[in-house]
């Protein structure tokens, strides 16, 4: 669990970063406000990208 202090957009309370089977989300500890990854594009600062796919998806021979 990761905490973001005073990061809640509603009440400026402390927010925790969690993951479940539906994906990552942020939840305020004071007011219960939820931000899901699908609505806000949430990524934790400690998570690293797993790599990006090539734009064309094919490899050109030299």
C-alpha cells in the first residue's frame, strides 16, 4: 500500500493506492472518495512500464 498525503481532490485528505482484480485505484482515507484507473489513468510512481509495442507490429528486414 502506498500513501499520498493531502492528495484527495474532494477533501484534501490522505489517499491510498491499492490494486484488486479490477485494477489499480486510489481511495481517500477520510471521505472514501474513489478514483479508478479506467476513469483517471492512474499509475503509481513506483510502477515501471512493462515495455511498449512497436507501432506497426512488424519487424523490417535490413
